């Protein structure tokens, strides 16, 4: 839970607070104050997506890399992922202020950490910054794809319909994953080339299952008038999701030729998730199911690289 930082919170970071401080010291303190506030605000924008984006995308990038990245590369990787996430969150939260003020008041706009106008400026200032980093890290195409998906999702309002929302989610996540994999591999992309079909399979996988995240937000989506699969087919969507998760678990395990133990573990996880989504339907339970789904999805997308490593042992 985040709240507007008060004077006492900010002053706690300041080593000099007496009236005799020099002008240069005052300038440094003001600079620190604004820096802390910017960090706090940026963190508040992204805090609910660390588990659903930062961790899974980083794991995918590491698994898809044929070598262990250097520390400098890891910093580049995390910076690239996080800045694109900040861009998306700033764009997305500008259009959900009314909903967030009720369901997620800790977010920076409803909590007063930042104005809508400043969020708008931040959102568009991040576009050239993110594209420059993408070019500098050799993942410009992934950066362009992610930028376009973010724009169509938010500014064009295509998140209001389940089919376009799911497709743009799929394109965005796969773009993140591919970019992360290329950055982590540091030019050694033998695994990515060998399993070049994997990103296309991931688009289909995410497109057909990512609506799992909408079960927890069903009430808010109804209030905003969004047509998600859970709001369109409240009961049937859970039947459909359970069947799809089970089918994908079995199909992907066989397609990527997992060895028997790994195949059994992955299929059991998929079946457990399917049963859980079907039977456990409260908002709290749906949030837990989403966390399990994100773990399953990360494994599902990384299966070719996991299978390769198992076979190499």
C-alpha cells in the first residue's frame, strides 16, 4: 500500500535540516527530494506488476540465453524491462483513474503522488528513451513492437475487448521476452535461432489463456464497461480456461519432447491450475491463481530451452 509521502518521510532522508545550511546544500537537498519522489512514484506505478512482468521476463531471458550474463548485462536487461513496464503502466493508469480510486487507491495518480498531466508527460517522454535503449542494446524491433502494442492497448482503447486485449497482451509479452533473451545472450543467440518457432507458439499460448488475469478484475471491468471473457461468459469462461490450460500443458510437453519426469511435473501443474481456476472463484483466490498461472506461463514459454538443458545433462 502506498500513500503520499509526507514532509517527515522526506526529511528523514535529509542529513541537514538546520536553518544555517548553505544554498548549495539546500540545492542538493532539493535535488535529492525530487529524486526520491520520482523513484517513489515510478515504483508505485509498477509495484503490482513486478511479479507478473519483471520476474517472468527476466527468467525467460536467462533461460533462453546459452551463457550466464555478466553483471553489466543484467543491469541493462533489468533497466530495459523496467522502463518499458513504467511506460506501459503510466499509459494504462491514465485511463483508469476512477476505477483505481476505488479498487487501487495506492496507485500514484489517485493517491496524489503525480497529476494526470505529469503522468502524460512521463508516458510520452519514455517512448524515445525506451526506443533509444532498444537500439543501443540491439533489440530495436522488440522495442518498436512493444511500443506499438502499448499504444494500441491504451490510447486506442483496444483493451476494452477481450480478443484484442488478449492479442496485444500476447504481442507485448512475447516482445518483452524476445528482447530480454537477446540482451541476456550478448550476441550468442544459438538457442533463439534453434527454437525460432517458440515466440510464435507463445503468441498463440498467451492469446488463448492470458484472460486468467481478468478473473480477479471482473468487478472493475464491469464498472469500466470492458468486454473481457469473464464478463462476457462468466461461467463458460472458466470451463474453457480449464480445458485450454490442460490441453496446452500436454501439447507443449509432447511437442518440445520433455523427458518423462519433467513432462509429468509440467502436466500436473497445468491440471492443478485448471482445477483451481474452475473451483476457486473469489477475488482473493483468483489473485493466487494468477500468480500460479504466471509461473506456469513462464515455464510453458521456456520449455524448449528447459528441454535443451535437460538433454544436455
